[in-house]
């Protein structure tokens, strides 16, 4: 899911859903588990990006180490 969120398609879908009000279902209870996981991951990724931008503006450099499967 994380890879899709960071892909161009995932970023585009996240922008449509989070910024433009595009709905994946008529009601939140109609969302599938994958849709919920996508939206949650997209929000978390966006939050990380905003925090990194804020820190960079303050002159702080953060090194993030991740493991690839």
C-alpha cells in the first residue's frame, strides 16, 4: 500500500480524495478495507511530507532509513 501511495497514480488519487472531495463510496461505511487503508496511508504520507518541509524550512535535515522487502 505504501508503494502505491507514493506512486504518481496514488498521489493523484490522494489529491482527488483529500483535496477535491472525490468520494470512493457514497458513505464511509461502504468503503472497502483497501480503500480505508489507502486513505489512511495517504494522510500519513502527506503528514510526513509536511513535517519534512517544515523542518527543512527551519534548516533541519532528517535522514530516514527504511527497509525494502
